[in-house]
C-alpha cells in the first residue's frame, strides 16, 4: 500500500508540474488524459482489484519464507 501511495504522490507531483509548465501540455490535454485514465480504471476495475489482491496475497505468503 505504501508503494501505491508513493507512486500516486509522484504522479500527482508530475501532473502539477505539467500544469505549471505553460510551454508544455495544455490543460485540455491533461483533462483528456485524466478522463481516459479514469475510464480505463472503471472498465478494468475488477481485473485491477484481482491483480492487486493476488500480488498482496503472494507477498504475504512469500514473506513467511524469509
């Protein structure tokens, strides 16, 4: 979960940098990218949830062997 929070924070920082940079991507482009990403998350929500649960279950089971 910490990894996810760190990456979310890094992504948010990158978005803030893009919004502040006037010579780069415009606000409309950022909004379109966010809409596409949110749409993909909604479409693949169950698959993403299963993937994350599988990864955490594997981490939990493998950590006992260390």
